[in-house]
């Protein structure tokens, strides 16, 4: 309990020094000094203190705390792990990529989502993408879903064997996430896979995603299939997105303009 009050006092002092500047007798601390003190609190026996310290380290943003926050990803309290993941995203250091990718399979949903979000914020590295793609083979469906969200947040995604194989995942949410990542990859090879999903996938959500992504890519070669889906798909949502995609591709080639999807 004493540690908690020490932390609250420390934050009050820090806030005063930032907000009131010269009106506070105590000078503001250097970020590295503040970070060092907060890192010590990551080992506090009180989980509320550890969580608050991790959150504060993300706000301070000094990369000297990166290694300690990676250790905090293994904290027994899920709230601390979540805060550590979000803080690592704020720090943006690519060295945390492998550790964050590993926590896409965390037992707690908030930690998986925080790790996915953080992976999209850190510096790019080939290892980060490879580790995220590897999670697509994880036996736990929730981990694979988190991996697709992480891939979607990356600047670029390679059209890899892991990504293509995941298009046959038994979970429609994974297939939809992979379809979204394929659409954002910028690789012309993604078109054939999206066309296949539009024609054959059993889940309407996946077919709708494929239609939307094909419309975004804007390849004239898919107009026939999109038109067929717009008329004959058994699902109203898929038909709506297919109609939008046809309009999007046609108008972008004729006028270079965009429209919102029809309802």
C-alpha cells in the first residue's frame, strides 16, 4: 500500500512540474531519470503499482525502459501485461517485435489485442513480420485472429506461404483477416486469391471482405466475377459490397473518383 501512495505522490509531483513549471519549487526530472524510477516499480508486489508504472513508462517514452517492459510482458497479472504491450508500442522500438508477436497467443484477450496494436506501431523489421506470420499456425484460434489484426496494422505484408495457407483456416474470422491483409499488401498476386475467396468461400463475411478488397485494388480483370456476385450471391451484404466494388473500379478508371459503398 505504501508503494501505491509513493507512486501517486510521484505522479502528482511530475504533473505539477510539467503543468506549472516555474511555480513548482522542485525542478522537473529528466526523462531517463523518471524512466529509471518507474522501472523499479515494475517489480513492486502490488499489481496496481506495476500496471500504473507500465502505463507511465509508455507516456514518458524513453527507450531505456524497453527491456524492462519486455520482461513485464510476462507479468502474472494480465492488466500489467496489457499495459506493458501498449507502452512498448508507444516506445516504437523494433527490438520488442518478437516478444510482442509471442503475446498474440497470450491467454488474455486484452493482451492479445494490445500486442497486435503495438506491433503496428513499432519500427519495421523482417523478424517482426516473420514472427507474426508464424502465429497464423498457432493451434489457438484467438491467437490466429490476433495475428491477422497485427498484420493488418503493418505498413507492408508479404504474400507469403503462411498467409496463403491461412486462407484455408477453419475459422472464418481468420480467413477474413487474411483477406484484409492481402488487400493491403499491394502485391498483384493477391488478386487471384481474393477472387477465389469471392467465388468459393462458405462464409459471407469472407466473401464480402474479398469483394471490398478487390474494389480497393481496382483491377479491371475482376469486374465479371464481381458483377456475378452482385447479382447472384445469396447474401445481401456480399451483393452490396460487390456492387460497390464494380462502381469503384469503373469510376476510378473513367474519372479517378471514389464513392462510398451502397447500402
